[in-house]
C-alpha cells in the first residue's frame, strides 16, 4: 500500500514539475522579461562608439538567444 502512495505522489510531483517548467519557460521567453534583462545588461555595459539604441537591439537579440537555450535545456 505504501508503495502505491509513493508511486502516485511521484507522478503528481512530475506533473507539477512539468507544469511549473512550462510556466517558467513561457515567462522567460516573454518579450517583457527579455526586454527587462536586455535593459539591465545595457545599463551595465557600454560598447564604445556604438549608440545606446544599437546596443539595446544587440542585447535584446543576445537575450533572446539565451532564453531559447535555457528553454531547450528546461524542456529536456
């Protein structure tokens, strides 16, 4: 009987982990989150001879790539 309960709890744990992972991935891949991260990076890093607007575009693209990588790792 105890092992049946443990198996059931394990299945529930896996289902909840998958749901939370999906929600986390959706959040980190949202435009809002990616822009916030790119903004913070742009505040901390200055690329000489590059305008702030071009830096922002660059950092947004880098963050987009990074969040895609994180999403692929979480989903495996």
